[in-house]
């Protein structure tokens, strides 16, 4: 960057930038997109940026969608965005749009597009419903190729970057990871006291899983594997936090298999999650497919100082390089259980320390906000 560009970017940062955030979900409703959008808005406000949020529930501009209708509900929302901002786009310096599906042209000349997951990625992984994902990936490709080739794209995982290119979408795209509140999610020296809150055994080894109980996350394999582990390791408890279509069937399956040291917490409010992570010893995730790198739950676990036992998928393999846990092939339940038992029987205090340090150095929302702000400034610079 030359001196003129540096001075101009400093001017942009000092002058109050106005950003419009368009997202199909926003806190407290939703998950991945809502989490990133909300936390970035909170950080950007602290940095002096004027943020307006447009989502089906507001809080700034409310444009309702057809909730529960998947792609058929999202396309009408983006059609409303296009129509609403046709003559209002210049009210904002930059529009930050998340997983957009514009059937017509993008109404914003200055925009940053962030991809959180792709239907193409779900399709090539064979996730169900297969026919739906195949059709949706074609619509996704059509919509994203509507953007001008100069439009800047980011993705929350390197896998999404590859999937966007693999889907035939012609764009420049960079990876910016999901973040975490490192002050809210932090290690604790009072595990026993916190465990009382969740009625967990005070002296047991606690393995935690957090997330929706749906097929592509393979929760039944975790339960099958734990039934083997609890026979090898005494005083161990497996905690499952989250609900979903499989919640009741999984509870029935665990009871049928007479798995005693397992606790289903159901939905845990966001305000209680930091304590749940802090009172656990390890985190485990067996997903076949995830959008974020790291996922929100892995980021929270790492910030809480938990060594992570993760499935062997591109989004989670960084755990091995970060020396913050182990990568497991969950397809072979017996072998996976054996490897996990060996890991749990060792001293993994360094992995705990490394997990927390990785979160501090790479996943703090303040760091992530700086990266996005740089992208917004580049969007403005490209217009000159």
C-alpha cells in the first residue's frame, strides 16, 4: 500500500462509516449468520462505525421472510431487499450482505458478500435431501454469478472458499474465520461449583457436545462410541446440550442401550453456555459437514480452554495443527472409541493451554472486526 492509499484509508476510518448489514437472520433468532452479523455489529459500533441491520426481524429495518420454507423463504426476503434499496442504496457507504440470493441484480454498487455455507457443499457431501440441495445449488450459483466480478467476497471457512469456486462462481474470495467473545468464554478454576448448576457429577471427567441434534452431525455415533468409552474409563460423563429432530429418539436409544453416564440437557440458554463449557473437561463434535472454520461451538470450546475431539473434515482439521486436540474418523466407531480412550488417558494440559491461546490470537471478535473493516475500506477504495 502506498502513502496515498494509507492516508485515504486512515481518513475513511476516522470519518464515520455507514454500513448496512443485510442478513436473513439476526440475533437472538438464528445461528451462524446471526452470530457473526450480531457480534460484528457490536464490535464495529465500538470502533465508531454507524451500523444499520436489515433482517426479517430487524432490528433496524424489518423485511419479513417465509420462515421455515428454506430457499423458498429466503428468495422473497432478498427480493424485498432488492426492491427496498433500489433508491436507498446510496444512503450507506457499504452494504455487507450475507449469503445473498438476488434473482435480479445486486442493488448495491459498494458491497461485501460473506458466505457462511453453500448448497453446493451440502450437495457434494451427499447431505439429505439430495434433490433439494442439487436444485438449490443451481439457484445459488445463478444468484451469486449475478454479482459484478469486482465484488469482494469473504467466507467463514476455507472449505467454503473452495466450494464457491467449485460451484463455478466467478469471484475473488478470502477466508475470515468465525470469532468468539474471549471475555465471556474463558477457563475456570471453579469447575465443581459450576457443575452443581447443571447437576453434573463434581469429580467425573466431563465430555461436552453442543449443537443441534440433526443427522449430518452424527450424534448417534457419539452415543454409540461413548457406550464403549464408559466401559474403559470409570467416572466419566457425556453431556449433550441442544435440541433438534433427533432429541427424543436419541434419549430413547441411550435408554435402550442402558448407557448410564450420559446427560441430555436439551436447549441451554446462551447466558448459561459459558459456564457449561467452563465446567467441562473436553469438547467433542462428530459432524459430517459444517460451514464455519471453526464452528461457533468449537470456537467457544477453545476459548474456554477445552481440548477438542473433532471429526475429520476440512473445517476442523486445523485443531491438529494448533495442537489443541485430536482429529478422529468417526466412521469406524470401535476404532474411534479406542483412539479417544488413549487420548483421554494422557496428559492434555498443553492442548488446553494451546486452545485458549489460539482463540486469543486468532478468534477474538475484536481481531475479526479489524479484518472486516479492512475489507469495507477496500470496497470503498475500489470505487475511487
